């Protein structure tokens, strides 16, 4: 794959990726953190066949899917209150600096259970040691859950 980076003054930075088979994907990184994605027409590689505009949060989620290091999934169930509190699942990746360390959720987030293999471990305390592959069930506001995600994604 080749990658070309082009500065776009006042707009951001354009990244043009060309795969081994000649498919082209363009990503414009805007200063606000948003991303514009473009898939180029195979018959005319200079013409975008379609575009998708992502806000910063959406771009972060797409990056998680592509990187597959940490995933954050919404837990199915009853609707959460309107105050923004959510329940999510967060996987502890193998390279996380949190592996073999005590559980430490940031203020505003609470880990209510850990799924380890086929076992569900409810109400883990602060002395609970995390392992790679553990799936944390956490509740909290969006900012606190994002901090928890970032904490687990940080390499050792």
C-alpha cells in the first residue's frame, strides 16, 4: 500500500491510500478532529465515487474497528436515562499498560462486572487485577467512559 500526504491549507491534511490492487481511499483530517472519507472510482481513480463525513467521535470509533486493539460496544438492554449515562463493554487489549494491574476506573465511570472467558465476575473491587482479553462492563457518562477507553488503550 502506498500513502501520500498532502497539506491542504485551511482545510487539514489529505491522506491518499492506494492498495496493492489499485483501489484508492482518501481521508481528509480536519483541524476539528473530523474526517472526510472518499472511495475513488476504479474506472477513474481521480474521481471520488462516494464520500462519508465523520465527526471526531465517529472517526475514533472507526479507528478502533480498524486497529482492533480496544473495542467499546454498547450493551443491549433498556434505554439509559436522558442524563447521558450509558453502559458499555470495553476489552482489555494484550498490549495495554493496565494488564496485571489493579482495576482503576476514572471518576464518573464504574466497572460493574468483568467477563473473563466464560465467567462473569460481578462487582470487581479496586484490588482486582486485569488480564488481557478481559471485557469490562462499565457505566458512566460519555467523557468518563472515553477516559476509561483511553486508559485501557495506553500501551505498557
